[in-house]
């Protein structure tokens, strides 16, 4: 369960980018900010793999995703 979840579609900044085939042909590039205690004790790579797993069948349709995955404590410390 995320504490905070923000997803920004930046696809318009990459219009015409060769090879980018999105969810509906338009959504291809995203920035994801997510906080969760599920990330506690996980490395950055394992956090990203957890996000990919949760996206399941949608992930192969995303051309690029920038992920910022923090624990709740890490997010609080940055405030």
C-alpha cells in the first residue's frame, strides 16, 4: 500500500520518438514517485523490480519510466 503515489505522463515531450509504442499509442514516458514501507530494507534495484512486478502486463508497453521509490521514513526525512 503506497503512502503517496504520483504519476506524471511526460509523453508529449517525446512525440515522434522512434520505437516508442505506448499503452494507447500515446502514453509512453512517465515519472513515478511512490512511497511505501514495502521498500524498507530493499536496494534501489529491488525497489524498481517490485514496481515493475506490480505493473505486470502494463510494463512492457511503457517505453520509459523514471522511478523515485522511497520508504515513508525516507520521504519524511526529505520534507
